[in-house]
């Protein structure tokens, strides 16, 4: 009896091990942002939380390799994370983010920005332009809304580079 139960559990255990070895999925990034030797400079304005307002800049913003993600039933996007973008005059305030844009276009899909765990995002292309040829994203008074349900907004302007190496086709 115990032998039969063990035999019936082995296939389920094997499937569980294979799935665990996949490391997740759903568009998880396979690489972490690292030094790029590229400059990024953005300005946050009109935030209700005045401590967020100001410039954020780095001569060596951290970027990960751009990845093309095509979720089942979703919209295909090129994605890049950036990090280690400190606020000018207050290096304790750090901006991190993720840029998603549509392959083969200059159209932004969404951008998420986090400043010391306060998160904002944009939906759609308004206020952002992707220049794939020159590997840069330009924000021009992009209105970002809090993702934490507070209704707070801020305005983002400036540039964030795209990592040029190992870009998937169309990105």
C-alpha cells in the first residue's frame, strides 16, 4: 500500500522540481541593473510631497540589459530597469524605475518610478518619447500617479539612457 502511494506521488514531485527550477516567469528580469557609464538626469516637480521635488542625476546610472517580454494575452514590450539615481543635494533619496516601451516604435507603454519606496507610474505615451537609435528616453512633463492609491501625482522631465548592448530585435 505504501509502495503504491509513493509511486503515485513521484510524478507530482518531479513536476514540482521542474517548475521550481524555472525560477518563476511572468516577465521577471533575468539580470540586475549594473553600472553603465552613461548619464541620466531627471527633475521631479509639482509633487505634494515637497521632499521628492528636485533633480536626480548620475554620471553612471545603473541599467539592466533590455528584455523583450511577450506575456500570453498581453502586450509585447521592451523593458529596462534603472537604479541608483540619487537626488542632487540629498544622496539618501534614490530613484529607481522601470521603462516599458513598444518594440519597433517610439511609443512608451508605461514607466514606473520609485523614490525611497514611494511609487508612481504613467500609463501610455503622454510625456515620454523613446529614441531607440540614440538609446535614450526623454520625459517631457510626464504626469505620474501614485500606485499606492493616494491620488498623489508628480511631473517628471529629463532623460534616462537605454543600454545599447545586447538589445533584442525591435528594442
